[in-house]
C-alpha cells in the first residue's frame, strides 16, 4: 500500500534512504565516504520530518507490513503545472520486486492530481536507466554546465 508518510516515520524513512544509498548506489559514490556521507546526512530524520511537514512537498511510502520504498515530490519554485520528483528509494532487500515502478506511478499520479502535467527530476547514475525505461527523457530545459546527475523530464497524461 502506498500512502502519505507520517511524522513519526521520519527516522525509519531516513534509515531506508541511508541503506539504499550505501548499498544500491555504488555507481554514484564508489564507496567513497566523502561522497556518501553528505548525501545520507541530507536525508537524515530531521530533514525527512521537515519534508513531511512542508505543504509544498509530499513524501509517500510503500508499506507492506514494513517500509519498502519512499518517494518524494516538491513543487516549490516550480512554474505552474510543473513538479519535481525529489527522491525515490527502495529498501535494499526489496530491490527488483516492482516497488520502484509502483512508487513512480504513485508519484506521477500525485503530480497529476495537483494539476501538474510536467515533471522533472535529477537521476543518479544508478537510477537513470530505470527512469528512461519508464518514459522519462533528457530534460531539454535543464541548464548546461556541470550537473551532479542526469536531468530528466516527462509530460504526464
């Protein structure tokens, strides 16, 4: 079941994200703590609680008798009709079971329900292929220059 995250779940969500970064995102941090630690710290329990409380963001979780995936939306500083996927992580033990696809569908549906038909995200090296397989494409409006990740876009219908 995919539902909106609750404040009391912030620590468990942060734990899931940290585990996913450490165990599933080796193509992005290459096991180097200098890359890994700030990424995990940016998703600690306080940061997650702030996202849950922010009315311009939404955090969803997939709960199957335990937390299996988390996804986030953000429409701050976005033009009308556009939203951003801010995160999508699956518990390492749950990888390959369709949770990421289900969460992505729920996130896209939530953006549509908010009247946002354009979606943007920045994909990691690890996740880029997944998003491309789900119909996302290179974002033609992304600024040039150095980018930490791959800017992708999708028109939602």
